[in-house]
C-alpha cells in the first residue's frame, strides 16, 4: 500500500503541475498543499495518514471490516442504507447481485 500511495501521489502531483494552465489543476494543487507548520519531507498530501493495512485472520474481524466498509456511505450521509450505494459490494455479498458491480467473492 505504501508503494502504491507513493507512486500514485507522485504521478498525480506531476500531472497537476504540468497542467497549471487549467484552473481546476491549480485549485486541486492548492487544496493538497500542506500548511507551513507541518514538518514533513513533502509539501503536499494526497492520501490520508491513517488507514494502515493489516491482515485479517478471523471470520469475526472479516465481517466487522466488511460491515464498516459497506456503511461508509451511510456514515457520510450519502445514502440511508448500504444497498443504495451503487459502487458498494454490499449488493454483491448480500443479494448476490452482480448487475452493477461484478467482483470475485472473498469467502472466508
């Protein structure tokens, strides 16, 4: 994950810098700029610092993380139920519906 985040951040920042003639690129770059009080090697932050990967070994933890992930749009107030979020795997797991999102089932 660390490598993925580093490489994608570099690529996105490079693209934004190369396209400063577009106002949306300038705005996006300014949104990613860290305040001068942040003591870090980088001047921009694309990814949140939290959300570190870890291995899941039990069915209970798997279900906890799956439920947490499915409820993120509900928590954000975007929908009232996980089933209403079209990009969620909820419909795939609980209704066996792959009409919107087709994926490989992660069975434990």
